[in-house]
């Protein structure tokens, strides 16, 4: 698999002010981690967002969002946001902020 470098760069732009974010190749794409916990990432041209189990149902009710499922079983607490759901910078930033907020609630690894 590969990932959309343009989308990855848009994510980097949003996270540029943070010094606590690292990048790691994961899930056949690239992931952005806070304290060792994934918050967002890119697979192909799709945004992966870690929203947590409690917020997952609400996220799945939003347009252009589906369960993160690349093994035949959805990954709990993670969603995919299709390109139409992040076509403007404001929408992308909102999803990134959700992922960062959840990752910040977890113990550092």
C-alpha cells in the first residue's frame, strides 16, 4: 500500500506547531503519533482518525466516515474519513484535532 503524500503534507501543516508529534509507517501508510499513540494517519487517499470507542458511533454518523477496516474486522475506536470529508482545510483540521485530543487522553508509551 501507499499513501497520498499531499494529504500527509496537509496534516504536517496542521501539526507544524506541535513538537510532540512523531511519524511512523503503519497500516501500509503513515501515522502521526502523540506520546507514542496514533492520533491520525493516511492510507491511500483516506484519513485514519483515532476517536476512541466512546466517540466512534457519533463519528460514524458523520458524512464520508466509515469504520476503519483493513483486515476484515473493524478496528475499535478508529474511523476512515474519505477524501470528500476532508476536502477543505477546516474539515481536515477538525478531524486532526479530534484525533489529537483522544491520543492526548491516553498514557504515553
